[in-house]
């Protein structure tokens, strides 16, 4: 089972399977880029824990990325 809880400066992901428990912390303070980069890391970790990260050779694959908003000055139109 995977649980995600909010923390004061990020999120905590717990993975448990009866006999073991692993804890992953995603803190705004420990990641360059702050909360958006930390949340991207959380999503990537959950994707891997669920076995959905896929391979470069798969027909379909989940992508998690951080990009500027479409109204931000650094936005460039792309097909990504």
C-alpha cells in the first residue's frame, strides 16, 4: 500500500507491504526549484512504486516534466 501525506515543507510517501515499510520524503527545501520540482519527484517516485514508469521502447510511457506555464515569458510551443 502507498500513502501520501502532506508535511510542513513537502510530502511523505510511505510504501508498506505487511512485513516492511519504506518512507520517502520530498521537501521543498532540499530540492532546487522548490515545491514544483519536489512534487515532480514525488510523482516520479509514485510512478516507479506502482510499476508504471515504463521503458524507452514501450508504445506508451508516462512522462513527468516541469515546464513554464503557457503565459510565462519562457514558454515555447512544443509537441512534448
